[in-house]
C-alpha cells in the first residue's frame, strides 16, 4: 500500500516534466516560403540618360530579367524612334543630331518597357545640318539594280533626311534605256573606272564605291560620311521656263570655318515609269538624273571663303532634253571642296527656295 501511494505522489511531477520537455522541443519558426525562380519580365537599362550628339559619346544598354539575370547578349534592342532593330547582342549607341531616342528590348517572348535617352548639343560639333550625296549607277537593263534601289529606300526609312540620291542611268543607247545619260560614263571614269552596275558612291569619294545591295552595308558607309562635319551651308531658289524647258537657279554658299568651294547642280525627276529588268513593266524610277551642270564632278574653279563669309554664285540656267513637270522635278545643289568631294547638298522643288539650315542647339 505504501508503494502504491509513492507512485501516486510522484506521478504529477513526472507528467509535468514530460509535458515541459515536449513543449521545449517544439519548433516555433515559420517555414521559409518557396523560392520563385520563374522569369516573368525583362527590363532595359541605360548607363546614362543624356549623351552628346557628336557621334562618339556612347550609351550602353543592358537587358535584365526580374531575377537579375543579364540577357543582353541574347536580346534584340530596337530603336523605336528610327524603327531600327539591331543585331542580337548589339547594345551600344551613338547619335549625331539632337533627339530623344526610345529603346525597347526583346528576349524570346518577353518585351521590355521603353527607356529614353536624350542626345544634345549637336550645334557644338557641327554648325550646319549636313546631308550626303549618293551617286548611283543604274540602268533599266540591270537585273540587280532594283535591289540597290530597295536598299537605299530602306536606308532612308531608318535614317530619314540624311542623304539625297542621284540615279545615273547608262545603256548602249537611249532606245534601250530612256533615261540614259553620257554623264554616267564620265562619272565612272572619274571614280577610277567603275564598271559594275549597280554601284553607289558617297560624296564623290571613289573609296566609298560599293556594289553591295545590303542596307546594312550602305548604312555603314552613310554613317561614316556623316562623321565628317559639314563646313558650309547652301541656300537657293529656282524658277522654270516651260517654253524653253529650262530651270534657272540662284544659289549662295556660306561657311562657318572657311575654305575653298564651288557649287554644282543636277536636276532629277521622280515617278518616271519604264520597264525594268529585275522589276516589272511599270517600274517606277525615282531620283533619275536628267540634267547636269558642266562642273558636276568638280573643277579647279573654286572660291575661297573666310569663316562666316557668304558667296553668291552666278545665276545658272539648265535646259532639259525632256519635258519637266515641276510637281515631280527637283534641283540638287551641292558644294564641292578643294579636292572635289561633296561637303553638303540641298534639294529643292522647281519654283521654290531653301534657306541655310543650322543644326539645333
């Protein structure tokens, strides 16, 4: 009986110890939530939001996902402002005029929100707005020439208002190409004996001659020419004598840095229809050169200007072998430097005028 009472007396103490031990060993820490390693979005990041519009100040873009993984090398970056989609992994950009450019990125099925970069102070690097003269040898018999025309059209859509095209037609006779001009053979000889059709030459620099019909190749050549700043600007006005099929041009040139220049002139027409090999029977020919000034390839007759000086060129009258429709006819006036390379060029419709154009601040 004493033994039984002893067990009863120690039982509450034992139960208390058991309960205390059980409570002491229980885990009160909340479990960690599962890690979400799912890619849900991508972002495009710029290393700076402003850059100098000098063609050398570089912005660098990165593409990352919501997990922080760098996807730049596997992404396509689009310049939404110009509509240019760059090659995969290309992520550095420069610009040569004042603008706010918007970029987006694409990786697989993901697309980023846009990021903006401001390019500024163009006038500090180039006082006058520059355009490039592209002389193109072509012909209605040339099966590959439509490819060059298409590439230049694409280039103009991605880099608008950067160049003027002059299409120089050539053939054995006017009968086989209604836009044939003897000036094409003169041009080919002056550029070192070119014989491939199509061939484009930038700013009358023979070293730039290319028969490559890739828009990318032409873009690279154009960008290279734009790096050479314009040192002059041109203003002009035109009038048309319908009875004589002649165009009268009064032009002036002004230089911010000074130098030796002369002005040359070419009349071009758009919307001319003629059968094209590699095209179709009603192919539309644009930028077709029909009249040239005697010095369209340059001469030794230059005028030397001091910085800030203006020169009024003699009035020139050019007569066309075909009827001119002022609605589709333009006059190109370009400034040739001492080495007979084009420094700047303007385009103006018949009966209109163009003033000096400066870059924005």
